[in-house]
C-alpha cells in the first residue's frame, strides 16, 4: 500500500514537471519575410508565441497587395526557425529565419516570392486523342 501511495505522488509530480505557469501566450512575435531575388518583395505578419509549441501558422500581407499563410517551425520558446509561405496567387516558397533572440521581430529570407506563373488551359479539340 505504501508503495502505491509513493508511486502515485511521483507520477503526479512528474506530470507537472517542466510545464510553464499559465497557458497564455509568451509574446506576440512579429516577422518580415523578404525574397532573395530582385525586385524585393516584403511580406509581414505576426503570431502569438507559446512555450512548447513547435509549429504554428500566421497570416501574411505583402507590400505588393498579395496575402497568404505562413506555416512555421519554431523553437520551444516560440521563436521561428523555418517555414513555408503560400500566397494568394499560388506563389510558394520556403523561408529560413535569421537567429535573433533579442527582440520580438524576426527576419526571414525566401528564395522567391515572385508572382506564380499562370497556366493557360488548352481548349479541347475534337481531333485530340486524349480522353476527357
């Protein structure tokens, strides 16, 4: 019986170990993503940082008027590491964030945020041999 009581106490104490107090966000993390090609395109946004969250997403607004979503991989403290940005016109790019532990603004580089090429649909011809 004594063994069960001690095991229960150890188990309950272990469940609370390492959990930060409170469940609210640590801070609001702002970010700017810029492409590495010319002309530069800047996309900005913000998300709430939480301890222990290793993925999150945030809305972005670019200076050329496009909007989109950024899927983020974060450190356990909520600071961004990398991610993928998808814009409203279909443009998509990976993002690598620069290490910055001092303020609540992160800077990321994306290989390309240029407008996605539009693919024109070819009309169906009666002589086409492909199936519909």
